[in-house]
């Protein structure tokens, strides 16, 4: 529903208006705790930890090769996100994606206890509460992007490249200047924490920044999950179960 921005001390000449929406958030710590409990309930040795998948090949069944062992499976559900095309390169032709290395910032919002906000002007920024804490996470579509490339695979060298202090300061300053231009009354206090992560987009999504979530059937028994939205995971899981049920 429409809201009057002056109630939030946010109105200025650069804004056309405001809309209040329902926006789900999640608590990282609680997710980790819940997953840890579920993992402990699974029989020993059914889950392999600390193994890097090197490649997957087909010989009647799927042979998954890691840095420690080889495994044979009837079905593979690939949820490796930016690493997906790399490990499936031997069994399917990869489609090019937009790969990015991005940085997001943790901050405290002084004049609001907890609030999520997104500026919808194209090259927008957004932030949400960090779970149930009073801290927030800030992301900018343009200024948070440290690296970007259209490729068939995520560049592995990005993982080892250090982010310089100059890169961080440049990104922070440009982001905060943009925030201040539209919301000069917001009192943002950055903490010392920031997070580096990969992002993957289908080509032709640059203008909208749309985060696509879908299941890709590469071949019988092999599925890729193309999604970076945590709050989409339940729907994706149900879709996978449905596909497996009717693929027999």
C-alpha cells in the first residue's frame, strides 16, 4: 500500500513516493543451527564433507570425482551455484552466464531500529535487517560489483584475489553518496564487517537485476538448481521432488 514518506522522515525532491510491502527476511544463525541439527540426524557417512568436486562423467551411471574419491550415482542434483558449469562441463554444453564478485556491507541504522528499504530507480540499492538483530545488510546493484564477466564458467582466480582497501573505500563511498542523495535523513553507521560473495545471472538480466530461480534438467537424472534466493529454496526443493517422482 502507498505510504507517506514524511512519516518516516524520508521525503525529498528526488522521490516520487513510497510503497509498503511484505518482504521476507531470514536469520543466518538460525539457518545454520537448524541445518546442523538435521545433518546430525543423518546416518554417518551418508554426507561427505570437505571434498571438492572435480568433475562428473557418464558411464551408464554418473561418476562423480572429488579430490579424495570417486562415487557412482543414479541421480545428481547440482546445487553448486557459481561452480555448476565447471563440474558439468564433461556431460553438457554450458550456456554463458553473467558472473559477478560482489561486496555487501553490515551497518546499524541509527534512526530506525529495524527496517528494510529498496530504491527502485534502475541502478538501485537495498538493505534488509540481518535476521532478528538490529544490524542491516546493504547492497548496491552497481557499486557493490567488484568483478563482472560473461562466461561459461566462474573465474576461479577471483576466489584467491585479495580485495584492496582502495576498492572497498571506493565502493563504500559511492554507495553511501547514492543513499544520501535520495535519503539524506538516514543515519547509517557502518560496522567493520563486510561480505564477499559470487552472484550469477542469466544474460539479458542486467537492467532488471532479476534473480532467476529455476530447475534445469540437463539430461535424465541430472538436474541443476539455478537460484541464489534463500527464500526460494523450499519451492525449488518441492520442484525437484516432483521431477524425480515423475521421471521414473
